[in-house]
C-alpha cells in the first residue's frame, strides 16, 4: 500500500544546464546573487520563482493607485508642444 504523502516526492528536483549565457547577463546574475547573499544557482531559482509565480492582483488596490495618480496629475494638460519639447530635450 502506497502512503498518502511521501515527503521525498516534494524534494525531488530537476537539473537544468544553461549554456551560452552572455557574459553581461552572467555578471548581472552574479551581482544580484551577491546582493541577496545567495549562490548563483539559488539566485536563478529565485528569479524563476519570481517570474513564474502567479500573483493575484486586488482590483481595489489598482483603483486606489489610479485615483492617487489622477489626483497628483490633476490640472496637467499634455500638449503637443510639451511632447515636442520633451523629445528635443531627451528623456532621462
């Protein structure tokens, strides 16, 4: 009879080999790993988890943010002149 729960099944991990990582990308991962006090492997796992985990968005929170943004930008009129000047001056 098979047990209902086997703690070893949860701990079985897959191995992945990633080849031809551009040097600049590797350096970014390495820096991020150092900042987070993790190994490069653990950092890559954390990045995967961050990107692939579905986050529930509360519509109420979005509405609050929209209302705050509207309040901060009240009275601001976006004109073609403003857009042209911003293009000429460049963006940060």
